[in-house]
C-alpha cells in the first residue's frame, strides 16, 4: 500500500488507525530479553558505571547490553558453567569415604582403566555425564572406545551438525573405511580423528602449519568461524587461500575446497578443550559407577530427588545393576539417598519426602546420631521437637513408611493425635524441669508410652501406594501393577518395545493411567491424550472422538486399561518423530474381578517384527474413521505384518483381518459365556471375537482379542455347535 492510500485508510478506517497507532508505539522496542545461562561480566569497578543493568525475569542482575556490545566496551565476559554432575561426584566421594574409608583424588585417576572403558563399550551409561542418551549408547556400542580421545571425539560429534560424521568416524576407527586427507599437509592436524575435522583447534593448527598463520591470526580465524562472523571470515579468506598455496603447496582449487568445508564446519564447530573437559567429567562418573556403583547411584538420586522422571529411570537402572532401593526408614535413612553399609542397598532420603525438607531431616538425623536409634514412635515423639516435626510431617513420614518398623501405617495414623500429645507432654515437662512424686523419691519422671490401638478401618495396599507416589513421586514398597504382571506379560506388549520403526503396526499395550488430557476438537466433539505406564516404561495413547464417546468416562487416573491400536510415529505433516504413540482402536478397563478370574496361559504376546510401509496422509486412518477434523500422522497402506508369540508365528493381514463370530442363541447361557471367555483369554492375539446374540442377531465385539488355533476353536464348536462358530 502506497503512502497516500495508507494515509486515507488511517483517516477513514478506525481499525486501521488503531493498528497503526499501536505499531508506531511498538516500533523499535525489544520483544523479549534473554539471559545467558552462565555468562558473567567482570569490570574493574561497579558495573553500573559502565553499562545499564536490570533485574532479569528469573531474578539475577543482568546487563541491558547484548554480549558482543559488552565485549566491545572492553569488559571481560566469562562463562562459568554450573554442573550438577560435579555435586554428584562430590556426594559419591563423601559416601565412599564414610562407608569404605577411602579418600579418592579424582584428578589423579589414570585415564586408561579398561574396566571403565568396558562400561562405555557396553553402553551402560545411564547417569554418566553427556553419554546417557539412547543414541549415544548405540554409537558407543558400535565405536567400542578404548582411549580417552575416543570419548572426547564422541562428545564433540554427538551434536546436531557433526552427527553426520559419526558412522564414518566409527568405520575409520575399525578399518572399515579408508582414512583420506584433502591434502597431505592436513594429515598432521587431522590424523588423531581419522581425517575428519571435528575440533576448532584442528583448523587452527592447520592454518598455522599449512597456511603459515601466526598464533594471533589462527585465533582470529577461530573467532570468525566459532562466532559465525561473516565479515571477518571474508576478510580472512584471501589470507588463508594465499597461505595454503604458498606455504602448504596446495593448489588454489584445493584451498578453496577446504575453505568451503570450513564454512560448513562453522555451523557445528566445537573446541576440543571444551569436549575434553566434558569427557573428563564423564570418565569420572563412569569410574565411580564402575567401582562404587551403590555410592554413585545414591549420589545421583540425591541430585535428582525433586525430579520424579529421573528418579524413576535411576531406580530402574539400580534394579538392572542388582541394587535394591528401599523406602525411607527413620533409623536407617539419612537426609539424602545413602547406601546401607557395604551392601548393594540404597535407602530413600528423608529430605526427598514432601513436607519434610532438608533442615528438618538433618535435625532428626542429628538426634539419632547423638542419642542412638529410636526405639518406638513414642520415643521419637519424645526426642524430636513437636514444634518442628508437626502433624503434616508426621503424616508424611508415616504414609511413606518411615515408621513401618514400629507399626502398621493405618494404626499409626489412627493413634497419631495421642502420640503427638505424649511427645508434647514429655518435652514440656523436660523443659520446665517438672518431676512427679516418684521423681522426688529419686526416680526419673516417666509417663507410660501410648498404647497403639488397632485402627477400625485399614487403608488398602493400593491407597498406601498412592501415598508413596504423591509424597515421593514414585512407588517404592511395591507397584500397583505387581498383581497384573502375568496378565500384562501374556495379554500386552511392553511399552518400551513400542518403537517408531513399528509405525502403522497393530499392537496391544496396557498399564496404569497416570494422566488424562482431554480437549475439544474443531467440530465440538471430545478426544483425549492418555498417558499410561506399565512396570517398564510409559507411553501416550490417543483416543479419538468416536471411541471417546463410549469409553471417555472410564478414562480416569489410576485406572488399569488394555489398549489395542496402531502405532503412530509421525507428526501431522507425515514426518517421522522420535516417540511412538498408539492411536487407540479399542480400550478395555481391566477390573479386579477379571484379574482374579484370569488363568495364566504361558503364551507371551510379543511385539511386531516390523511396522507397515507408510504414505503421507493429511489425516491418520484413526482420525478418518472418527469422522472428525483432527489431523494426525500415521495413515498407512495395508500390508502383511508378522507377529511373534512364544509358541508360533502368526501373519496378521490388515487387508483381510480374521474375525471369529460366535452365535449365542440363549443370552442367559452363563456357563457357555464363561467358557468362551476362559478359552479366548488363554490365547491372546490380534484377531477380534464377535458375539451374535439371540434371534435378532445383535452383534457385540468382545473386549479381548485372540490368536485363532484349530484345537481351541474346535473346543468352542463342541460347546456352541459347528454352525455357531465361524472364523473368516
């Protein structure tokens, strides 16, 4: 729009006038302020004398100038990176000194310990700094590192830009790919990384040896490449090309080629000194995990005690390592997670319990260390300040099992007021110096301890587990799905095995609902994203509107469900994503009654061996069948998918899926229906069972799927007659 038209629009259109007025006010203002994660500005005097300051949104005092302008003023900017892993190492060393009596100086550890490298080669790096992602573990198992330089290189390579060179680096290390150099003059600077340019220091070395640069020029080149300063790089280019030709003996074409590679390198360059420091911290954490696994894991869990997801991962890792993690105990636990002597056991830290806090936990530990272990709940109430250890603290401690050695949780909660009153009375008498008749005769004043009366109503095991989850973030003494273990092994596939490569395949998963997020679609209908967890992992299940209409009311937290559906590992544009989800086609709530009547079959349901070849659709097949305008990836052409069970291999053909129709002439035939359910649930699979009921032939899909075999289908035909059982 030209200026006259704009002026006319401004004068005649109130909305346009308002928009333009606001735009003029906003013009030139800063949208938002970013604060560097670890940048610290250092000046010879008060900073306010050199630049304007402000209180940032997160609290710290910050400059109002960006980093480059700060440096242009001549001030020093240093990055001081705070790593929780250093605190983990320090905590582990404290535990080692206390338990094993050993003082370890990490700076003096040899960097060629093969046992430590064996841990890296196995990919057992959960908790190891910078090396615990699934992708990194896979590359470590392929690389088979044998030296510290391998760790430095992997630390620098496992980043968005240089990841493309990881496979080549691994192949060159194992002699599976020839090591080549663009020019012989580059060999000296690139030979330690098999001819692959990885570090800033390498092109600095090449610029000095190959191009005749001085140290200052090499550092200027580093700044230009590292900071992506285009003007400075353009200024350095002719000097670099000229030096490579005159000093290195390269042709201008080769020099140009290397320079273009250097420009690409600017997108991901990493300095070796940085990678080496990270690799050293990684080596130290791996060393502690190798030689003192209990101390290391206890320290790691202490650092992550407020991060529930990390704690769950670390507890699973402890189980894999053969380390038992026990709940908190008032006579064994410390404020932090700690080992129980030299055993392969870790006790939950008291400070990790909501409502306790570090200061209160340490006061309890100080009293225990000073005057011995607590003999009973009344002894605890008498010795620990009731003003600080209040009713909320008592309830949290009882519900998480701190006092399990002194009584049942239900009974202790029922008698809590009397226990607190006893403790307050004893502490008040001691504070006032009051004695009774017996005290005047020389005997110590003492009030009989409270009798713990059994609670008239006991809390269920499930309720007590919910307490643990609410107050500690996870289940400790048991898991709500313990009693479902056999059922899920035989009827469902582990959530951890549902990978993105199975995109489009039909799977059956099950677990405990931990979160339900419902939303209203554009057409006004409701759908839900349901997070479930089994004993090995968790995943998200998408319930589209059509299915939500029938099952939505039952999708509540802590319900146990079994889900049949298709794996969805694409976004709404059809692009692959890293996390597999399941588009639900059928959801069944697993009731206690069904679990109690379930009989083990011994046949384990395995995951598909592969997914279904994909096409890109604007909507998934699930969203199409729902009749709603929700766009999801995951639509696929139909193709044979192979599923494995412990007894046989079954070819599931989505194009012609098998179904078994069972005609029930008498709907009141309870014995026949029970027999049908017993037989079908003993043969889990992916094929549907449909009842055809009464003379009206009303069809009803059964809440389970089977793997059809002639023997048991024949058994059903004996019950319902040949013509009433049809598989097609």
